[in-house]
């Protein structure tokens, strides 16, 4: 009887170990399921064209799955411009600019004024709805002043916007799967691992959504930098100054420079007191050398 008890006990232990090993990788199997589902979605949406994501391409990658509803992303064009305009009166030109901005439902993002001896400069950064960008540029080009320079650029960001949108959708699917797995987690270790994955995904989703909001803002509102420039001319009083007056001013300026130089030398008088001491010490040292 004892010979049969030992083998039966061994079989009992083996069956217990197998049941534990089967229960332990349950979480890992669920994680692999999420990864495989994400790969299917990524393969179905990989390398879309700039403005066309068709259901036919999805069905070719997933012949046995139901086509998904994916929004077609319109063109995303960011327009920017820089203009430098020479005007006769800065104040008058500024009032005209404000009227043009108001009529085109734009707004001033930044304004900076500089007044120097030779010119006046008013730099204005304007945000305007993209459909009114061309009208705004034409309004500044005609009647405001002499256009010294103009640079208009367009940047197509449709591909970047599409790529970020697809990755964002996949990350949201990941997030929902991990949240469902968190509800069914059985051990503390599994809960901590899933919570860390959820935290990382939420951070990545926030970054992606922020990037999409930034692109939408730049697309919906174009940016135009306008610099109004006025060159100062010599006034009538200054232009009537003759040679004699200018000669006298030059002599006065020269005398003032000489006085300033002389006062500068006088301010060094403490150093002049050291010169006799240095000469006396040098002669004494030289006489000692001669005696030796």
C-alpha cells in the first residue's frame, strides 16, 4: 500500500503546479491580445494618402473584418506672411490697419513701436482667419503705402495631422483595453503594471491632442507680420543752418572734447605721485648693483 501512496502524491503535486502555471500567464495573454489588435488597426491605417483614407484599403488588409468608419481628413495648410511697407504717416497708417483688421475679423497678437533719430517703425503681428488671408494681404498692398518687401508662404501639414490622428486613435483603443484589464486584475503586481501603462498612455494622448490643437489653430488662423516704416527727413529749421554756425558748433565740440580729455588726465593724479617713488627705488637698486 505504501508503494502506491508515494506515486499518487507526486501526481497530485504535478497537477497543482500545472493549474498555477495556467492561471499566471492569463494577464500576459490578454496583453498580447491588445498588442495584436493594435497591429491589425495599424496595418489597416498605415501610410494613408494626404487627404484620402478609403475603406477599400482597410478591407484589403483585414479581409475577414468589418470595415471601420474613419473620418476623411481635409487639407491642412498653414499660411504665413511678412510685409514691410513705407508710409508717410505712422499714425494714419496705423488707423487704416486697424480698420482693415476689424473688417476681416482678424486680431492683433503683438504690436511694437520704435522711434529712432532716422526713422519710425511699427511692427504688428496679425492673426486672421485663413479664408481672409489673401484679402488682408491685398488690402495692405493697395493704398496703405509703398511695399518694400513681401513674403508669403504655405506649409502643407496634412500628412503630419493624419499620422498623429491615427496614432491617437490607436492609443485610445489601448487605453480602453488596459482599463478593462485593470478591472479583472487579480494580483497587486499586475495592477501596478497596468496602472503604469495607463499613465504613460494618458500622457501620450495629452501630447498628441495638444499637437492637433496647435495645428488646427495655425491652420484656422493665418499669421501676417506687418512692419510700417517711415523715414525721417531733416526739418526746415535744421536745413537752414549755414556753414558759419556749423563751424562754430564744431569748434565748441572740439573744445569740450579737449576739456574732457584734460579732466580725465587730472583724475589720475594719485598715480602720478607714485612715479617719483618708483624712480627713487629704481636708482637705489641700481647703485647697490654697481657697488657689488
